[in-house]
C-alpha cells in the first residue's frame, strides 16, 4: 500500500503528557490551589506540569522564565502540537479543565460553577472522581453520563480530596516507561581494524552475544543497533534496529531506537567495554531516575558520565533531536547539558575501553 508519508510510531500522549488530569467544575482559585499542592507532593518523584489560564490579557503574548532569566516575545505561533511538545517532557500534567482539555477529569460538583460544568459535559470523557463541594448529592445527569465508563468514578466530599493522591501515585508508577536494551553493534571499528562487536574475550562468546546474555539475565528485552540491514551479525533471536539516522554514530542509533519505540526507555550499551559486568548494570538499573532525562554511570575520578552505559528516558528523544539541530551529535554533551542522574562507580574496571589492538591485548591480559 502506498503511503504519502512514512508511518511513524507516535508516543502515547494526551493533550499534553502521558498522564494528565483536568480539574473542572469549581472556581479556578480552589482548583488551582489543590493542583499546586498536589504538584508539590508529586514532584518529589515525578515531573509535573501545571496548565492554568489567565483571566486578563498578558503583558506580552509569550513569556518564559528560568531562574532570573526572563524570555519574552511578541510571537504568538503556538498550537496543539506545541502543547504536546512541551507536555511530553513531563510525567504528569494537572490542567485547569475550566479552560483547557485533558484526557482524564476530576469533576467538582459546585453550585457556584454549576453552569460551567454543564457546558463541559461533552468534555467529560474519563472521569476519575466526582468531588462534592458543599453538598452530599451527585446530580443524576452526571451519574448517568459516567455510567458507561469501564471504571466508575469515586464520589467523595471536598474534605477527602487528598485521598485520591495514592491512586494518582499508583497511576504514575504504572506509567513509568518500560526498559529495554539497545546494544550498539553497528560501529565502524576503524581503530580496532575488525568488528568490535564480534570479538571474543571469554567463554567463547562475542561481545554482542555476551552483552545480550547479560541483559537477558536482567530481564531486559534486547535490540541490536546495526548500520546495515544486511548485517551478518550473529543476532540469534534478537530483533535488529537499522540505523535510520546514517553517519551520526551512537546519537543516530539512539534516535533510531526512539523512532521505532518512542514510549520505551533505552539502556544503551557499547561493544567496546569487555569488562562491563552484570553487577554494574544492575547498579545502574537500580539507581534509575525515570523523572530525569537519563541515568548514566561515571568512573572514579572522571569528570563526565559515560554516555554508552546509560539509560535514556523517552523525553531524551526530543532533546537529542534538538541537539542534532544545533550541530551536536555527541551523546555525552547531551548528558552533561541536561537533567541527568549520574551514578558514581567505585571501580573503574567495568568502563575500560578496548578500541585498539593494544587496548584489547591489555584487557585479555587482565582476563587470563
């Protein structure tokens, strides 16, 4: 079948983030006070975005603040795609539903805003809970509207609204991206003079086989990144991801993996670390911070993290493409200049590189 545009995998987003909740039906002051309180508690483990509305015209159309630096512009070119580009960097969006849509809703029954709620009936597509403000009765029309939902909404008084937080924590935990392994088997190996992924250091296994086995023991699905779709690597039963960003090295391989599976977090491993072991990988996985852009190990005495023993969260995809657009294809530069969790190792040996025949000889000497 002919496609005018190539089909691409799209991340599972709502109007903003992967998980979002619209507060609708009460005063903005009441709802936004609750939203801010929840965000403060949730932000200890998850990246939270508040989406609210202004009731007066802003002084400038677009304004962004970072610490003391304040960006303003008269440009107003913003649309729903910009909402998603921004929201995709967050685990949770809490939205003022009186102004904007959200995939799920927290509905307030508040006589002061009864007309607002009725006008938004068609926007109540997945009601998580109904909060009764100064009343003990849920309107019949609202019950009937929610009757077809797979999971009926909870009904509770305003005083008990914070009892919904544990369920929200559970929802966010369930939405943490699954972790898969991406083994970089497509390098040119120019300094080594032969394919590093096919070198054997121990147990009769090539490095790509050894790393695949390690990841399998850790319960991670394995994918092999290759340059050439006709690669003759001994891939076993492992799926192959062909580099779709050619000649960009590891950055292209990582971008290609996200292009294939944008909702997955990728444990990226190079094939030039023959002393990398299961204990180091387990330490990295245990220390993973899904709320960061990435989690990477750093050897003792080293200034910078190792970009090819690192976990890249889905939010890294957009920033990686932005770095490429600025002319930077170095994954380490991405990690250094982003919100990265760095895991310091006590032993430098697992990060020993073998990129040349001399370095390979040294490693083989250590393994004898």
